[in-house]
C-alpha cells in the first residue's frame, strides 16, 4: 500500500510555515481532515503560524449537515473555533468582495470524487474567480482522485449547458485531482490569480483511494463509501430521471430502481451486456426519503468486482436505456428545477447537453453511445496534459 500525504498533511508537517503572518480564509467540508482524522479547521486554529479569520462551506454544509440537493444553508459562527462561517450554497455560491476583504489567502481543502456533477469543484472555480477579482491568493491543498487518474469517461460538457453541475468543458469522469483542475480552470478562464497548489506526496494516477493508506471520510451525506464514489460518475445520471438513485437507502447510487421495475428482468438484461468489472444483483428496497419514499421498489445493486476496468458511465447508460425500453409507460425524465436551472431538463445539464438523452430515446446501445464519446475524451486529455502533475 502506498503512503500518500495530502496537501493538508504536508502543511501540518511543515508547521504551516507557508501561511505564517497571513490572514487566512478556509474552504472545507467534513472530509477536510489529515491522515490522523484531525480537522483542517482545528489544526489551523491551533497552529501558532496561522491567523484563521473566516471559513467557507460548499453544498451540504461545512459540517455535512444538509442531506439533499437544493437544500441551502446559512452561515453561522463555528462553535469549535469561534470563527465566522459563510455559506457558498445559499444566497451566495461565489464569495463576495466583502467576504474576502479581511484575507490575504483563501485555502481550499475539498475532497472531490472525480465526477463532473460533484459541485465542490465548481465552488472552487467560483472562489478562484472571486479571488482573481479581489486580488487574493488561493492555496489549494491537493487530495487524491479517489477513483484514480488514468481513466476518463462520458461526454464533455457543451458550454451552452453550463450549470452548477458543470461550469467547464470536462467529461463526466474527469480523471484529475482538485489541484490539477484548479490549474486547468485558471488557464481556461484566463484568470489573473496567484494560485499555489500544495501537491501530495506519494500519489500516482493508477491509485484509487483504497491504495493510499488514507482514511475515507464521507465528503457529503450520500457519498458514504469508496464504493459509492466508484459508481457515482454514471449513477448520478439517475438524478435526471424519475428512477430512484437509492437516496434514502444505505447504498445510494449502487442501488437503484422504481416500483414498476422487475428486478430479475433488469438484472438479466444488464448482465447480458457483459459490462466490465461488475455484477448485478436483483433486489427490492424501500427508500426512507427522496423518490418513492415509503414505497417498495424493484431494482438492482451494482457490485463492482474489478475497479480498474469498471466503466461507471457506460454501465449506468445501459441501465437507464434498459429501464426506458422495458417500461416506457412508467419511465420519464425528471422535470426542472434542478441545481438552480429552471428551464433545461435536469438530464441534459447532467449529461452536458441533449445528445445523451436523445440517443437513449433513439434506442442506441451503450456501446454505440460510448464510441461517440471517444474523440471528445481524447481532445480533453490532450487539452489538460500540461496541467497533470502526477504520473
């Protein structure tokens, strides 16, 4: 097993010397911990070198307290540190000049999960824009891409479908770390901002999270395990449908279905596709909240057997296509609003454009759809080659 030290671990080992004599803001969530599970905020509050002035929190709250999408939260004073906290998922999603006025540097320490729809990377982009406008430095403490950095999957965002689940032209599974994304965002947006990335020690692109030796802390309420992160780049597409993505169960995104789905029929169809690195177990489940709360649903659980070859986007594309074809009178696309978008279909902003939905409706196979992504993914890999720090 590798010995990986995150950007935060490196700052701790250096006694926070890089921040000495500077007024610091900190953007964090519950997974912003060092390898000994000590919270970044408390470590900085206790460090003599750090003058921690203010904290910021993304979607789901700085404490991970808000359960679902579109549940906003308000700022407060943190009991543990006595530091004021600003919400960046409520009235504001981008820091105002006033929020940054008393700072020299904004430190960002967010665990991403490697998928375009996971909104923490977009909070980071908006912070980079705000700090460029305010003349403040940004320091990104890098963390592993938990599903590795070798593979990209899915469609690349069409700029006409920008939303808070996609603000830059990256694919559904992007294969970058937060630090690498930050460098790419600065270049792509032509931002005049002083960006420093504190890179990890020991991480390689081939490593997923269970090979790092780091503790997994759920970065949001429905990302409880590494297994969830592995299926999420495809599983999140279910949010754009009326199929339950398993919220309200103990295995969100791994489990999915609806009251009208016959589990054995769906599992048989998906197994017949010979999708790599996974198996499908037919089951029934009853969500405790969200879609079909209190109703018995039929569906499947995706068991990832070989993470290195598992293709989440192709797998869940096959699942949506199968359900839409088998139960056309019951299946439908979720209607707006979704993540601050009130007109475009949620599935279109998740997919980064209408093509994915149109191809499902036309009855294309998942392999046909995948073949259409390959040129986009090749172009993205070439475009971001200069921003990839790790081998």
